[in-house]
C-alpha cells in the first residue's frame, strides 16, 4: 500500500505479503530486479508457494521466471538446485517465511 506520511512517500507491506518486490541488483548499476514474493503463511508447502508465485509472476510479466529465492532453503535442498525449471537460491536479503520468483534465463 502506497502512503504519504511526514511528506515522504513509502510502501507499507502487510503480512502475509503476496506481491511485487523491487530489489536493487548489486551487479547492475542502479537497476532493480522485480520479483513476485509469496508468503508461506497459509500455504501447505514451499512447493505450493513457489507455484502460486510463479503463476502470479506470469500473469503480471508474461514470461516464466528463472529463479526462486528463499532466506533459508529447506533441508536436503542445495543452493542452485533445479526445481521444476526454477533455480533455487538462498538469499540472506529475502523476507522471512517467504519465497520469491523472478529473473530471466
């Protein structure tokens, strides 16, 4: 939700968050990566959250995301592992109890 308080515009995310998140890419000068974030709250599994995030990403951007991000990957899952066409990556900047998908191959 976009609000203006004390003369400054900012976004306020309501939890559980399900929506777009722009993340500044350190390797790309001043550019952002647009991700679809999906809270695990209310989802039966990480797989379900990833599928929901992917469907909503496709609806918004009309291409399939290549990467999935989590703060901590589930046990037995390795960083860089393929999951149904998504490359799973552990990212310390990622929101707790959420997954995010985005990027192109």
